[in-house]
C-alpha cells in the first residue's frame, strides 16, 4: 500500500498557477488577417448604406422641388379659372343703359366684347388673353390681361413667365395698378384653346364673341436642374390642364 504525502499549500498554489498559465496560453486573439477581413466587410456595408442615403436624399430634394412647382402652377390655374369664368360679368353701371357705358377698349381689342384679346403673337413671342369682369363686385368693371412670354422671347428675364395686369373702368380706363405684375414663373409652355359657340375649338378665334370656354394646357418646371432617379441633373416638368366654362357669355 502506497502512502501519499499530503500536498502542502505551496504545492496547491503551484498547481493552480500551472492551470491558469495553461488556460492563458490556450486562449488566442484575432489575427491581423481576421482584422483586415472584418474592416473590409464593415467598409463595404458602410459604403452601401451611405450610397443609399445619398441617393434617397437626392430623390427627396428632387421630389420636393417638383411638388413645389406643381403646387404653384395648380394654384395659379385655380386663380386663372375663377377669373376667366367671370368674363362678361359687367357691372350694371357699365352695361348698355347704364350711366357709365364702356365705349373704349382697355387694351387693343374689342370695346364691346367681354373678351378683348385671345391671340398668340408669333412676332413678339407672346400669348395673350384679356377680358372684362367685375371681379370684386364693387360696381366697377375690371379689365384683366394675362401675357405669357415664350421661352424664346426677346427679353431674357421675361421668358417662361406669366404676367397679370388689371385696369378698372370709371368714366374711362384707369392706369394699371402696378402695371404688369409677375403671376407665375418657370413655365415651360402654355397653350390656350377656345371652345366656340358652334362646338368647335380654336387657338385663334375669328370672332371673340363666339368664345364660350377656355382650355389651358400648362407645363410647369422646377426652378433649377435637379437629380432625376437615374442619370445627371436636369429640369423636371409637370403638365396640368384646366377646362374653364365661362358663365356669362352667350346668355342673351
């Protein structure tokens, strides 16, 4: 029978130290190759996330400008529609039999016509619509003129803009308030076509008294070139159309 010598505290401490060293030596850290692989994967993921963020941000900015252009054009068409629809609503004092009969045109058009001008001028590169109506119901007839300046108009700062002018009749046509005022800008194109009494449509009516409605086709564009979904920067467009039936024409 073998006799085992009891281990002293020193021996037990030595064994624990050896076990600790063995565990320490057996545990391994990351190698340089593993670190490089992790960094490479992380870089690829972050590059993808950044690309998606940049692309989404560009699309957001683009859409924001497109929506702004569309909303401005839509609001302008709404105002245009309300005013054109009133054409021919002449104040009682200015009608035949009234004490302040209109006997001169506000613009170079028909003095006795509710719509004075409805024409495209190829020489000056403008599209003009002028009409009479008591817009605010104050008993005085207003003459409203809208002029669209085409993209190839001679004056650069007028191109692709729509201007508005109002004159009021009081024993004669008063000078325009503020002359022409900018109504809408960044218009790529604007086309006016007129629905006539016989049911036909014309862009240049021979007799303005035959007009019963106006169709406005408008293409608005962003103020600046923006990022499209693919490709480089360019101007974005939105097309709108409004069909306006004039209430006060052809009643008699």
